[in-house]
């Protein structure tokens, strides 16, 4: 079973589906001598800094602020935008709640937090809540962000499926420095860049490591299955004890997206075929040489009578071994935390599923209190469940205590998500397409496609085929 939910970062707690957690030090009651409830019926909300001064225009850097709440009864908070993360989202009476404001990669932006009455007798239609607006200036020049991330291996690189997820980017295929300028001068779209923060929680369960690997592969790419090329993405996820037929597996992936780049490779190849000069401007020199050598070798091999199929296969294998069977057409940059468990099937009962065990086990690593927290009995029930953690991107030192077996505070987990900057971003998701789509010569393309399909357990799909099959 796999479920993927896009969650606003402000609605995440512990970065996972434990949506009502809190930390003891996020609640600050009014002083005993202060009657904060006098003279008001509707709850009020104010954004303040650490010293208690009200603010609403914030710098583009990551920062921790506070929401002062004056309310007589129960209340709930909701963030309207992903860059505003709440450390707590429900309570009763006067309170101060921490608000973690993300580092701004793009232009100035505006968001808000809304306070609702949560009394049983009230409805949102009665008051529609009280909203405080948050304005944040820009920290980075968007063009500088794009240049920086273009230098990272992501969209526009070939891919060799390695054992670790998203770590197989290999050879640069396109001349990234020229694409934007040529696109501007010709009006033909080569790149689509988007700077927008999104937090996604993805839970994947399986009854074998192979099945888990396959499901993660499909999640990584809608156009190509890693397993089609006898590769896996389980990497750090493999269990260290027991046999796979006696275990069940689950991974909770916490992704913080910040930047997405997609390459319109069909437009690039079409223009590159117009002239050798344009080919040199649009394609990376190393790839041009490898592509031309492959095409010429195939032409020579098929000119023989009869065609030496083994020679053709040798050239195809050499090309794929050198470059990779596929390339990244779309990359997503940010940070990701994977929390993996493997548990004996005998522990799975009507009241304890593998996904339920994953949630409980996660709370042994990330401190959760209040609503949504599991008691010690529940936590003890999963003490024999094996857990592994993999963190990539952002300031890893903020969550490094997890890898040593320590317990992380929820606020620190949110801070790791919100404080990520372009220089510490990594590729955390991607779309892959077969490498033969970049071959112009029709004969060479056909032979390479046949070779890839012959070594694939699941034939690669072209863009758009998924929609046709639905």
C-alpha cells in the first residue's frame, strides 16, 4: 500500500502524519496578574518576535517567531502557506505558539495563519476565524538560485541506477549555460523552473524488500522503472537481520520541496538537429561525441551483410554502460528524511499494522506530546522493530541526533525543513525517460530501444503512455 499526501508545511507536526503533536515549551500562559480574556469574545491573534514586539514584515532568512493567542475556549490554528510551519496547532485559552518561517528562495511572498474557535458549539461559518498576515522579503536573486542549482546534477543529466535513491546522476547531456539565452532569443521553451515550497509525506509499505524497492522506483519516476534495468533503490533500507520472507517493511519519506526544474528535451533535440552549430550550442560536448560515435558504429554494423546482431548489441551495451539507460527530465530539489522499519510478520495483528508500527516507532525518535502522542505501552510494543534513518539535504547537523539513536525535538525537525537554502539542497525526486529519445538517427534509435527493452523486466514507457492506459 502506498499513500502520498501533499501537506502544507504549517500543518505538519513532527514532519509526519502526527498532526496534533506539540512541545511542552511551545505553550506560554499569561502571567498570573494579567487578565488577557477580559473585554473580548472573539479570539485574537498577533505575530510577535522573541521579545514580544508585534511584527508582520519579515526578512527572507529562516527565523522563529511566535503567535500570541488570546482566547477563552478551545482553538485551532491553520497555516495558509507551506513556508509558515506551526509547532502546535490546537489548544485552549491564552497561549504563545512557535511559528517557523522558511528561508525564501524566490520573490517576496505573503502568507497567513488563521485562528479558529474549536468549541463544540461553534462552526467556522459563524466567525470565519481571525487571520494574521505575514509578509516576507526575498533573500536570494531567483536567477542566482537557478544558476546554482543548474551546477548540481539534476535535470539534464543521464542516470545510472545505483543502490541509493536519487544518487545516480551521471553525465551532463545539455549545455545548460546556453539553454536559457537561446530560449529567450528564439521563443522556444527549453526549461521550466518553479520556486515554490511544498511538503510531501509519503508512506510506502511492502511485504518484501524487492516489493518495497519496486514501489519506491515507481514513485521516483512515472516514465521508467529502475527495476526494469535490474537495479534497486533500497540502498540504506535493507534489513540487517532475519529473512525477507518473515518480515514486513515500511518507509515514511518526509520531503521538503523548494525548487523544480523540467527540461523540454524534445524541443532541444528538434532544434539541435537543425544544424551542427546549433547542436554544439545546445548539447554538452561530451555527450555529442558519445552520441555521434554510437550512431556511426551502428551505421557501420548494419551496413554489413548480413547484419551482425552481436556487434550491434555490443555497441548498445557500451553506450548504455557509459551514459546510462535513462536521463533526468525533471528534478525536484530540497531535503528528505527517510524513516524505515522492518518488522517480523508475527508482530502484525488486527490492531497493529505495519504502517501503524511505523508511526509508533517514529515517536521513539521524534518527541511528540499532547494529542496524537502514543503512550509508553504502545512504544514498548514496537521495541523489537528494526528502524533505520537516512537524511539528505539541508543542515544535516540539525537532525543528526536521529542517526545516533537519540530523540529529536519536533521543533528541530521543522527547523531542518524550513531553514534549507539552495547551497544545501539535493535532488529528492525526479522524472526519468529512456536515453534513446535523445538519439536522432532513426536506425540507431530503434536498435538502442530494442536493446533497452530486451534487458528490462518492465519495458520503459514513453511520456504520455500512462495517461493512454488509464
